[in-house]
C-alpha cells in the first residue's frame, strides 16, 4: 500500500484516547508512488484502467481516507485477481486535497489532464465534490464520490451526466429513521449540525421528513465547521424534557464522533435520547456506556444482516485480511482489530458497482466514457459478491443511487439491535434534477 506523491509528510488523524479526540501523525509507508491495484498473476494483459482518487487524509478526515484506501484496495485486489476488467487491471492513484475545494479542483484537473486517469472518484467535503462535479462536466470524465459528499444538492440541483453517487443520502436515509423516532419518542427535537453546505442540507432533509408526521426541529443548533470547542453548543441541549431528544447529523468528517463523545462528557447523554451517532468502529470497537439506547445513523452495511448472508461473511474475511496488510491505514482506527467492516464498505461497494458497469460497457479507457455512462445508469446489483450488504441500484434520472439501508439501536458495548431495513428498490428517489 502506498500513499500519493501529494500526500503531506505529516497528516493528522482521529484517535479516541479520550472522550474528545486528539491528533497525531499518520505513519508513512516505505513506498510513496500513490498507486494501488497492480496486477496479481498473469490474468490481465491490457493496458491498465486508471482511477484517480481524492482521499482527504487531514485531521478529522483521516478515518474516511483510511476507509477509502482499505475498502477500495480490497475491491481492486479482488477485481484484479479475477482477471481485471475486460482483461485490464485497475490501477488507483490516490491524492490528498486536504479538504480544500481549491486543491481538490487542482488535483482533479491534474489527474485528468496530466495523469490521464480514465475515471475520477472520492473527495470528502460537499464543498469539494460540488466543485469537482462541475469540473468533470467540462472535462468529460466520469466521477463517483464514495463516502462523505452527502449534500443532497449533488443530486437535486447540480446533477450532470458525468457524475454518479451510489451512497444513499439525506431524505433517502431518513424516512424509516424519522418514522421510528417520532412514533417511539415524540415530535419535538433539537438538532446539532455543521453550519455549511452538508449540515444545512441535512437540516432541511430532517425538517421536511419530520414535517410530514407533524413533528419538527424546535431547537436547531448550528456549529461552525471545525469548531474546536463544542461546550457552548452541546450545553444548549435541554435536559428538562422540553425536547424529546437530540439529532446529531449533518456534522462534518469526525465532528459527529466528537459531538457523540461530548454528549457524554457534559452529561447530556443518556439523559436525552440521542439520534444519529456513529457506528462503534469510531469508538475503538465499543460503544461508550452513555450511548446505550441511542439510535445510530442509518447505514448500508450492518454485520450479520441480512441473516445467514455468506456474501457478508466473505466480505468481512477480505476486510480482515486487508487491514492486516495495510497497517498504516488500519492504525488510524487504533489497529486492525478496531477497524470494523462498515468503515470501508461504501467505498468497496462503489468500486464494485463501477466494475460491474465497466464490464457491461466493455470499458478499456476514457474513449469508452459514453458506454460507461450508459452502463452506470443501468446498474442494478442484487445481494451477492459485488453487493454483500444488500442490493445496489442507480436512478438514471439524476444519477443518485440507492442501497439497502439498516436502522439500528445501540444495545450494548458491541451490540446493535436492528430496528428496520429498507430494500434498495424502496429507498426514496429525488427525481428533481435531470441529467
């Protein structure tokens, strides 16, 4: 495993040494050519298909970058070991735009124009993705954000024929969650969110979904992006019963975890029902006691779901192998045993969906972009080796995908209770933007 030639010598990473996060340096591996996915064995004989990947590894984005590398590298290794794509090996070049939209645009341009990548993927912040989305429209290269970049606007205002997103976002995830929390807990909610594009988008999504059930966000709490002192915001949450709970969503990379932990530090949880906390992977593999009973953010992968799922077992076996192999990235989660399978699943499934479309399009390079666009619009992968967590689909109208979604409650330090699952074909569509 190798880092990009643009990766800064020192990168901050999120660690869970205490209830509030701290930063330390990401270890650097010996090689640094920034590429992953060299052919294994002699099964691939064509020129490599090049993928440029924007993997923000600074500060609180470090765990997301780790998931990007681990999940993507796992998928690429499996694809190449099986003969690649139409006889061509996949080759990934990672770069780190440092969560800076200007750098994201510059690096994407260099990947496309200088490095001649055939497809572009990644970026974390919505502000980056929205810039890159418009760039690929001009440069005519397919672009897939993978994890993060969850502002609805990507698919509701700025969709274009070159941009595709398979991760369900915003209202797509919220229907079953909102229905459950209103029925179970009540109609009046506080909400903490980052005061920038993604957080504002999530606030609107929750407001709209709650409104359909006669419920509302009665206390919005915007938090400045990358705010180091959470105390003035967390302590605004009332514990006198005037709200039924607090939704913590629409928070930036890493901030969701920081807020979750701060709720315990300042004694808010478990006195107030918490909705939207991170999965246990970001807490070092075990949920803090004060989050017992909280309802986590919906996600497209939950270990053991659906029951008796051999594809999930195979994916998790591969995950255990990749985190043992790529220890520099696994250490961002506290070690291979703390890097849980969900952390790279969305990135893994995006690469597998891209592979499926490439095979269908007989894709061998950028000259086949039009065929790849048509194939991506038709992606419909059932539960199986390429979709081990549940079906994956693409809506050709706005290029916003859907995956099976799981809603769950924290029931113990390492235990989740499934509350609801929504098949991919029942996940709501936006259909308000036409490519």
